[in-house]
C-alpha cells in the first residue's frame, strides 16, 4: 500500500511561529504554488479559485490592515494587545497568499446549469478547501510553515483597495507563510469509531 500522499499530508500543520528566512526566492514560491492551484479540481472545471501573492511591503501592509481593522472590533485594550501580538506573528513571516473565489463564474454557472444552481457556491468552497490543502502541503514539503486565517469579510474592502482586487473576487482566506521558528504542537485525533463507518 503506497502512503506517499499520507506522509506528505502529515507534514502539513498550522505553524504560527514564522520567520522570513525561507530557502526559496519569491519567484520560486510563486512558481511552486501556481501549478498546484491550476491542478486543483473545481466543479465542471470552472476554475473559480484565485490567489494573490504578497511579499515584502505588500505582506506587511496586509497585516497592518488587519491590525487597524480589528482595533474597532476587540472589546478591551488587553484583548487588543493579545490580538496584535498574534497578528504580528503572521507579519513576521515571509509572505502571505490571499485566496479568492471568482463570483462572476459562480453566478454564471448558476444561470447556465439551473438544475444545480443551489450547489455552485458550496462547490466553490469545496474547491477552495482542496486548493488550500494542496498549497499548504506543498509548502510544508519544501520546509515552509503556514497557517490558514480568516479575517474576511472584515478586511475585504480595505484589501480590495490596497491590492487592486477585481470586484467579483470574494476573499475567502489568508495564508501567512515563512520559515518555521517553532514547530506545531502535538496533534490529537478523535476516536476512529466516532468518525468513520464501513459497510461490507
């Protein structure tokens, strides 16, 4: 039984202690990730997934946007200080990938295939999950740590303005990545009997 994929998937963990010292250049990271996204399946091959790569000042700018935006959402100064510390751990990384769904395609599919119109948004979310798992695992296989964050929709408008995002692209997640300063903790698994059923 070949378990190569399982062994790769086990490398993928949420890494929160990030640094900037990665072994690949920015362009090499883009060249590594773009084909993973292109090869990730989407319903009807409609290719709704989009990605924006942020490095250097653009990466810093994103997390400054999040820090500023959450200032009005966090209830106390103490809680905000903890939030800023967490956000600065993402900013300490090498870069961020922003993941989007092209809603123009989703809506077009809803019109073109009316029988399945209630499914296309859900299917686009499944495509997001498949894509991000592939990218995350690929980064991990190259010694790059990452995590998946969701500060959307709070930051959607500011991100669109800052990075000239098309109006029909809907932000779905942010993936800060970088060198691994500290590993992830031990992963716990629920009992298999509570999770799986097999019928013969």
